[in-house]
C-alpha cells in the first residue's frame, strides 16, 4: 500500500498520507482535519471556495491508498450510504459548545449531575461503541470488557438536524431486535452494535446492544452492567427519505 497519495491538502500543501485524518466540507473540498478545523476557528467559510462552512457539517472520509483494481470498480454494485438518509455521524471538535450540539444532536436527557446527554459513539480497542456524550464533560462513556471507559477523543455524535425521520425507543429482550433499529457501531469482528437503554438500580442507563450475547450493556460508575430486558433506538424513515 502506498504511504501517500499524489494529492495535496489545499491549506498546508502537504500530500495526504495513510495515517492522516481527512475531512470533506459540505461543498466537497477536502483537507486535513487539523488544517480545516484550525481554519474554521477564525472563518466560517470553505478555505477553497469561500462558501459558508461550519465544523459540525464537515465529515471524515477514508481514502483508498491501494492501487486501483479495475475489476473491482466494474463489477461491484453501487453502494448507498447514509448521505441520503438525513442523519450523519460527526466527529466531535471540543470547540463545539453545548448550544451548537443542541442544534443537531439527539438529546437523551440528563445524567445524575444534571449534564445533558446526546447520542454518540466512540472508538475503543477496535470497536465502534454506542455511547452518550456530555458537552459539559467533553467526553463519552462506553461499556467494554466489564468496565466503563471515559473517552475524550475518537468520538462521533449523531446529527439529526437534517433528518425528518422519527426516533423512538422500542422495548425488546433476549437479543431480539425491533424493526428499524439503528445500527450505530460495530465490534472489531464487524458484528453490528445498536443503541440501547435499560434499567439498573432504578436508573435508566444508555449503552449498546450486542445481539450475540442477548444483552444490553451500559456504563455504570466504573463498571459495565447488563440487562436482557432493554429498549432499542429505532429510526422510522419517511417515504421521502431516499430520493430517486
């Protein structure tokens, strides 16, 4: 695999490398994350075309550094992603304040300290784990390996600002999954994970559903707790969600 592409970042004029975090603006221009976010601290415009541009509307992309395989290009069916579905997962920049996140995030409620909680996910030990984000704490809590882990980086928050779908909680149990459950993460082995919530000691906790183990897992204090009775977040799309 090549270590760099013959493509330059329009801000720093350095070639993109395989290790780089690369972001695209709403107008389609591509930059290093650190370059773009530094620019947007002083200007709410695209560095290239000067169209209006905000941090929470910029998204990470993954470039292919492998040589082009023409047989793959010609034989693979087209893949649709959630660009047309109205929701997105946005990288958290900690310069985003609570009011900005409130404008696009899916609000769960408040934690025991009165802090707002939003639907999010975090990368941990090669898993992409459903979680909740607290702007006041600038991090997410994820359940993994019998423990609760607090992450302050590699976090994405669910953006529903352009989504006309309905989000609701549907009860289920024993690994069962309601219709329209929103896939919100995956394990290191590509097993899907879903956003779930369940009761524990009289409190509603938010975490992940791993169907293989027939349990919802939630962070609670310093530990990971589980429950076979849970609710799953579902997204019920409108008929106009997927334009032809």
